[in-house]
C-alpha cells in the first residue's frame, strides 16, 4: 500500500485514481462509481477512470438528496440515492461512501448494495481520498504559481500601457492564458450594438459576426448570469455564437468604466491541459471571479488612462490658457494704454473749436508713436449735397519734423493741441480726390448705416469694383474705414492702415478706433455748435441793440403821447406809465411802478373794476366823455386794451389810456351851437319861403274880396283862403314836429294789419286816379303792437302816399307786414324810377326834397317817429324798384310790447 502511495507521485493523477478505483472494484467484486463534487453547482458529477476521468453524464444533486449535506465522514451506509442522467432521474439502492479530507468534501463513492466491507476496502477508500486531495492540491498550487506570474504580467501591462486599445488587447491575451480558454473576445458598445474590437484565440472565430445586437433584456441577463455552461442549448449562446460552433461554456463580463458599460468581455471553452487534474472541464465560478477581477483592474487602468489623458489635456489647456492669459494681459495693457491715449486725444479735440484743428488732432493722435500707433490716417469729408466722400488730409507716422520736442510734454493732449497749430508739411499730404458712395454697398454701410468696415485682402478680391477708388487713394490691401457720425448724420470718414509696418489690425484696434470716431463726431458737432453759438451770440447782440433801440424809441413815443398811459399786469401791478399819467395823477414814476392799481382808485374810481373785465373777456373796452371828480372839470375818453404776448398767445396785462377831451368837448359844443344856428337859419329861410307863398295868395284874395261885391265870388275866395290857411297850418305843424324834442310815445294797443288796411282803403281813390294798384301781403291776420297808434299811422300814410306818387302809370305798390323773432317789419315797395345813391344818403334829412311842391319834412318826421319807438328805417333803390322799410322791436320799449294775438 505504501509502495503504491509513493509511486502515486510518480504517475499522473488520473492514472493514480484509476488504479485505486480498480483495486476497490476488485475488493467488492463489482464496479465502483466515483462522483466528484462541483461546489458552485451543489452537484456530484460521475467520472469514468477508463476515459481519463471524463464525465459520464450521470450526477447526484444535493437538492434531491438532502442527507448528503450533513455527511462529511467516509461512513459506509446503505442508502437510496437519486441519480440523474440524460434519461431522467432514477433511485438506486447502493452503499454510499462520502469522500473527504480534513472535513472538506471531495466526492462520493457508490458501491453495490451487496458489497462487503472489510478493512482492506476501508484502507483503499482512505488511499482514494488522499489521492484525490493531493491531486487537487497539487493542481491548485501549480495553477496559483502560474497565475501569480500572469498577474505580475497583467499588473505590468495595466501600469505601463498608455493606450486603451493596446491595454485591452494585451490584458485579454493574459486573461486567456490565466483562464486557459480557447477564445476571448472584446465587444465595444455603441448605443444598442456591440462591435467586435478584439478576438484572441486559435481556430475558427465562433462569434456570429463583427456586429452583434443585444437588447436591454438580453444585456440584463448577461449581466446577471454571466457564466453559461452547456451554452449550446442557451438562447444567449445562439445570439452570440454561430450555429455550427459548439461552445461548452462561456463567461460574459461587462467592462464598466466610471459607471458606463464600455463593452463586453467573452471567454469561451476551457482548454484541457495535459497533466492537470480537474474535477470538471468547463468554466466555473472561480474562472468567473478571476475574469471579473481582471475586468475591474482593466476598468481602473482604462479610467486611469482616461484620467491621465484628461489631465494631460487639462495641462495643455492650462498652458494654452496661461499663454492666452499672458497675451490677454499684454493686450489689456495695450488696450488700457490706448484707452488712456483715446481720452487724451478726445480731451485735445474738445478743447479745440476749429474744425481743421480737430481733424488734424484726430489724424496726429491716430498715427503718433505716443498715440494709437497706426502707420497712416486719412480723413474724408462727407459732401451730402453731391453724395461724395471728399479726401482732405493724410498724416503718416514717424515722418514729421516738429518744432515741438515731445519729451518736454508731460501731457499728450497739450502736445497734440500745439502740434495741430503747425502748418502741413510735405509728408502730411493735402489729398485731392472724391468717391461717390450711392450704390456702393461698402461705403453706404459706412455713410448711411454708420458701420465700421475692415477691408482685408480677401474682401479686396471679392469687392474689387466697389473698393477700386478707395484703394487707389489708400494704396494698401488692409485698412479700416470708420464713420465719424454726429447725432444724426455722418460728418466724415476716417481711414487708418499699417502699410509700412505690416502689422495686422486687431479687433481691439477696431473697438478703439470706433470710440475715437464717436468722440471725433461729438467734437466736430461741438465745433459746428460753437460756430452757431457765436453766430447766434452775434445775432442776439444785434437783436439786443435793436431791441434797446426800439425800447428807447417806444419809451420815447410813450412819453411823448398826450394821452395818459398806465400799464398793469394780470395781477393788477403797475408796470409802466408815461409822463402824462404822472402829471395827471400828480405822482412820480418811482411812487407808482410796482404798486397795485388799487392805490389810485380814489382818482380813477370805478374804471379800476373794468380792468379785470377787459382781461376776462379779452376785448377792448371803450368809454367816451367820462368825468372824474379827482380831475375837476376835465373829461376823458377811456380805452382799456388787453395786452397780449405774440408768441405765447396769452394775456400778460392791460393798457389803460386816458385821453383828455376837455378842449375838444368844448370845441364840439361850440361847433354844435354853430351848426344849430346854421340849421336854424336854413330852416328859417325854408320856412319863410314855404310860408311866403300861402301868405302872398291870401293877400291877393283878400284884396279881391275887398274889391268885389259879388257874394258868390267872395265865398269862393273865402274857401281858397281857408285852404291856404290850412296849408299854412300844416307847414307850421310840420316845422313844429321836426323841431320838437324826442318824447316818450303814448301807450296804446292796436292791430297793425287793421290800421294798414284802413289807410289803404283811404288811398283807393287816389290810387285809382293815378292808375296804381295797392297790394297788402301779411302772413298773419293780426299783429298787435303797443305804441302811439296815430304816429305809427302817420308813418304808414307818408310812405304809402310817397310810393303812389313815385309809381308809374299802371304800376304797383306792395305793402308787406311780417312778424320776426325780435321785431315786426313793415316795407313799402314801388316800381318807379331808381333813386340815385347821393339822394338816398340825404333822403331822411329835414327840408330835403326832390318834389316841386313839398317841405321835405315828411321822411325826416317818419324817421323821428320810428326811432322814438326804438326802431329803424332805411331805404334802398335798384332795378327792381324802391323799398322803404321800417322795423319796430318786439321787446319791451318802455311799456310797449308787441304781442301775438291770443285768438290766433
């Protein structure tokens, strides 16, 4: 036995176990069955010693034989054991031996139920346990040493490799050696697809294709199960592997980097190694754990590579940022310097009020080495009338010989101001040339849209026609065109370039130049405004002198007026008066200016109250022949006129004018007395003439009566005398009527229509003799009126009689009565001869007549009667005839009132 044990180390493990099983079978005179424990599956698998311990397909599951879970000692018991195979499960009655070493289960030994147990059998069972244990231990130690070397290689790869693809490939090569598998693959994940990136192994590639589509559910299954044995029967294996390839087992491990699945690692089919004892030939949980560990280490290494790559990228970015930061600091320093220069140039321009000096300061500041440092600067004036850009001046940097030493100036602003006073030299060219900008898109953008344009060589190639004239003047292929704009329009254009130095124009240069152009626009507008202010000041000075002249002139006129003039504000404050007013009020100008008009109420009385009325109604109030107790017997015409401001169209005060008419009044009274005497003389002559005729007739007939004895003739003469006496009485009555003062008419209510009808009835015979037709037209049957009936009747009789006498034979007299809103109208129209205009003007004068017989008092008496009733009378004559019309007011006149007939 001992010799066999020693010799067991000189042969292979499979051979040793085969021989021990042969001796045990000899002891029991029947075949012994050996089952090896697969821990991770809780199953004992039967092996065939004759076939190199290959699996027979039979197995004993712990799930169907629970008593086996508690057995660790090699006690030989007769038991019923459930054995599974491809044919199904079958219960067998056997003698069962649990093989173990140091309480570690190794397998089962099944003997026939009739086998006899003796000491020799037990010894061989012990020998079998020892052979199994040392075979497994030896295999484990060799495998551990081998794997240790591979782990060292893997560590070296993971620590030294700097590219993810190489790291994955080399790591998978080592993993294949560690797992001893035929194939190992890496599938990289792209969305829902997995693409084959690495395939390491020998023989035909068993994968289905380069691209494998795996659903989320299938991916979850691969992630959860990960180890697949007898995979040829699996749905997952058919998804991954070709149908014609038989894969006994495979492992899938997701390669997860920083929480993201980078891909899948698939290890398939474990290879058999000569001299290695292994209870089973497929991949197990130990292999799964090993590959999982490799995957985790690969993930850490890949994460490290990515981190290192990111860090290197960040370092490069930091270096670039540092460089950019330095450049930015340099640019900012340059920018701050240029902003400071810009401020000084602007200050210099604002201190100059001459346009040419402003333009020169602009160009000098843009090109000076202490300024913005452009090589050249050109100024174009905008001629808006002709729509042209007119070139004026160009300044070139570094080519000026100045009388001013820059070093003595501590302020650039002062230096530019002094330098701008120097005359232009040969290098500061006075350019001659013009460019039309309408239709030129680039120049329209500058002039009309107030936008800056950066002309580059590329733009010159593309816009050669539009920039041809500008380029001919500027003479370089890169320059800036900046509009110099005022508040509304573009006043000029500034063009700068670096033709000599070749320095590129930056965005910062554009921004600074834009600010300079804006400041120049403001400065140019200031110069224009300054010129306008000077012109306005000169104009205002002239206007002020003229205003002073007019003020003195008006004051002289005001003081020279004989009328007393007092000017008051709206608030009633005296603001002006003349010497006549001072003399009249017996107060000095100093005592009255600024005082209230109420302070002289004692002298002007109620006139003061009319001042506010004139301001309120905004119209002139005129009063004639006013007497003031304070001024004795003097009489005045008073005129109160609102004082208006022309621009504001509002009242600013009132002018009180007192015109002394005392002397004029006396002269008028004297003139009236003389006129009355003249009128009296004229009237006396006319009356004497009118009376003389009747008296002469009376005297003749009196002589005849005295000489005649015939009674009939005496009676005839007496009647003629009576007619002449009546005629004489009428003349005297008319004279008395016209000379009588106006009096209040008597009050009597009467119907104008009825009175008119009565009068026309009395004139029917006369009208018939004269062959004249009388027509009355009245809209109403009754028109009642309060007045003196007899006197109104006298007016109607006189007008109708005159109309009949003035009418032609066969003519018509139309009498019209009409009630109006505030009066009643009475008109008499005849179709006789037209009365001349000169006659119409005097027709109502006393003693004026065109008749052979008549006193000329009839119409003047009519006028007097109508006016006594508050009415008016007038006459008109034309081609259609002559019309005399008088109107009587319906409003109360005394107690006279026209009323509507209550019956109507």
